């Protein structure tokens, strides 16, 4: 005999909504980790992501940054900051050398490094970071214009929507 328990539509909808929240917040969380790793790469000229705990003594600025991150994460109840630091280090390595690069450094094949857009940096940007940076630049450029033709005004609305899909709060961008 089959168990025919009725499924309440509201419960299924709540489950789907909760699942979608997890998926959406995962994208946002990954973006902030990628962005932080990129910022660390901009700040530190050495391969900070290869510095092990035992060598932190030789890098006091990195040690202080890591300590501030751990303190902040623990302050909001994060139970394992070292896992997040490990992920951020991975993203930092990928940001600097590309996804296919060895842990010891070196540029991968150069794919996705932004060269086709005139970017002369040799560091590869993860797709999420690249999309957010370039859409943000377009958004700010268009927002500074006194007036836009209809086509560009419509494009600006799509740029705003794209940034929101990527988890960017437009109100924080300024001009």
C-alpha cells in the first residue's frame, strides 16, 4: 500500500523559496570572496596566498589583515574562519594567475585576462569580478551624462538589472 501524504502547496513554495535564497546568496557570497581576494592582490605585490601560518611573522601587514578578518567573522558568529581564508587564498591565486595556473605562480594561458578590452594587466580576473567591474564602469559613465539617447537610456536600465542580478547594490555605487 502506498503512503499518500498530501503535499501542502505553501510548504513546497517555502522550500523552493528557501532553496532559491541559498542559490542566490551563494552567488553573492562568492562575489564578495572574489572581490576581497582581488583587493588583497592589489594591496600585496607578493603572492600572499602562498604564505603559510608559520611564515606570517615575516609579513606583519598580511598577518594583521588575516587577524582582522578572523575577528570580524567570529564577531558575526562564523564558526570556521580558516575555511573561508582557504577559499579566499584560492581565489587570490586564481585572480593573479588564472584558474589553470600552478600553486607556485605563473600566468596560465592568458584567457580571460581582459586583453581584448584593452586592459594591459597580466592578471586574470574571475568572470564574476570582470562582469561586475565592467558593468559598474558602464553604469557610472552613463550616470554622469547629462542626457542619454533613448537607446542608451534603455541600455542603462538593463545594466542596472544585470548588476542587481549579480548582487550589487546600485545605491552604493555613486558616480
